[in-house]
């Protein structure tokens, strides 16, 4: 269609006098209707619950409700199989559902939108989608945590340098290093559950943001959709749009921060200068010119994925500057959410095997330790014998050059690090219990 043509398919809001150019319609809807493909099954599910709710208060005949329900089950199946295509013929997924019902059922199909608006319709579909995403992300984080824990247990007391500022600091262990990812991902798994419970409230039945003049069965519709509570206030429900999305993306960003840290460590430690780690063959690529190269492209792109998620989070923040009530601006948070979700879930899915297929070179790790790294142990030991710590610190600093062998024993050093959580007392069972 060229600029200025009128729209081919009628939108839901078609009425005498409504006219909009096709290119303007495309500007508003093109990406949106395609993105709605990801929300479509949730929209169908919520529509089924809405119709059941209308039937329960006799605003729709049982027979019609049952025909609509059957048609919606069929639509779900047709969509999943690819036989029903959601595309630019429709303004959005919501319109496609109604159009399908009207085509199939005529009069009965036209009854479906009583008591709701696309504003609560999109809100409920998004919340169902976000709950599913958080469940998925949580499961992935647990799987990663367990993979890291398994390596931590296998190499529990294998010594390696501990770094601060990327400078050698104190003796550490693989158990401590990998255990840090086990606990980090356990923390994010818990955050996924917290965020899920934060948004686990049904907005359906709040309509355009002001309720309707009907005694809608909001609670039973909410129960039907397995929400744990109602989002009571219709204006609050609209005001949550975008902000819930932001919190979900922020949660995913936390997961991606752990991914980024792991990817960084693996790319650094797989450099020949360290050679602590050899990445699994599925995680390295070759060079087009340098036959000798094995490049860690996979971990680099996993690392960069965190930036995509951070960018999406910023996009949503930028859209969040609106007065009360629905505004079409809110639609712009949808691509950011979906992009962040898809990038994060895909990245997370690769991490267990990244961890499991990496080979750790504990001989290289041990060889990278020098006597200066035992200075802190020595100072703490002197202080334990009664020397004030600051004096012990100075004596240890002076003794670095002539530190003797029984002080510079990596195994003894890490075994003696018994402060709870440290190398000699990793408390891996506590972390394991959180990973279920
Ligand atoms: N695509 C729209 C969105 O994401 C659906 C809601 C449209 N509502 C409206 N009043 N135009 O926000």
C-alpha cells in the first residue's frame, strides 16, 4: 500500500467517520502485531477465562460461552501449528482473536469483548507471559548453579590464585571460585521467584483503566488464570504497565551479570598467559587467517548479551514518564521486554554446558602462585599469636622476600582458611540446599 491509502482490514474501533492512512496504521502496528505472536497463547488463555467469567454472571449464554471456548482452543492449536498466522492483516493480537471468533461464530463472537478493553487485555497477557518467563529463567539459573556446584565439589580444595584488581592477592581454590557462581545463580533464582510474586496479580476486568458498570467476576477469573491475587485498582493496573516489564528485565539483567562475570573469567583464564581453562570444543571458533587460533567467540557474545539486556532496560526506563491512564507510548516497552527475554533465556541455556565442558588446568593454577601471596596468611598468623595486626602487617611486608616454605604451602593455606564460606569451610551444602 502506498502512502495515504486507507486501511484494508477494519480495526476493532472501525465506526463511521474513523479514517486513518495505511502508512500511519503500519507505523503504529507493524512490529507490534508481529511481537504479539509471543503473547498470543496467553491472550487466548486470558480470553477463555474472561468468557467463563462473563458466563458466570450471565452476561453471556452458557451455550455461546462454550462455543467461544471451543473456538479459542482451536485457535490456539491452529496458531501453534502455523495454520493461523498472526500478521499485518490485524492491528494486533487482540483484534485477531476477536476477528477469528466473529468469522467462526458470527453473533456469539461479537460478545467476547464485553467488560474488557485492550488495555487490560494486553496487561493480563503480558503478566502471564512474564510469569512464564520468570519460571523459565529460575529453572535455568538453578541448572547453572548446580553445574557450577558440581565443579566446585570436584575441585573443592584445588588451589588457584585469588585476584583483586587482577593482581595476585591470596591463595584461593577452584571450589571457592566455582562456588561463587553456584551461590550467585542461587541468588538470581530467588530474585526470579520474588519478581514473579511481585507481579502475580490479575489486572483483567479493570478494562480501560476505570472499571465498568458490571459486577464482573474478577476474583474467579483471576483464580482461573492462577494469579495469586487481584490488582485491585484499575488505574494502578494501568500505571504498572512498563514498570513490571522493567523489573522483569532488571531481574534478567542480574542473571546476565553473573553470565558476564563467568564469561569474563573464562575468556581471561583461557588466554595462554593464564591457561587455567580450556574451553570445550563447542565454545570456540577458528580464525579466517590465523590457522593457530581458537577464539572464545561464544563466551564473548554471552558477555555482550548482558549489554543488550541493559539496553532494553534503559529503553523501558525512558518510556516511563507518563501521567495516569493508558497511553500508547506503553506499547514501546513491548519490543524491549521481548528482546531482553529472548536474549537472556538463550544465553542462560548455554551456560551449564559451558561449565561442564571446560577443562581446568589445576597444575597451571598452582604454578601461578608466588610466595608474596602468602603474606596475608603470615600477618594473620602472627596476629593470632598476639602481635597487634598492624605490627604483624608491617613485619609480613618486610618478610615477603624471605618467606619460607612452610608458610608458602598452598594446600595448607587454603585448608586453614576456615572463616565460614572461605576455602577451608566452603559450606557448599548450604548453597546446594538453596538450589534444591
Ligand atoms: N498494542 C497496544 C499496546 O501494546 C494494545 C493496547 C491498545 N490500546 C489502545 N487503547 N489503543 O499497548
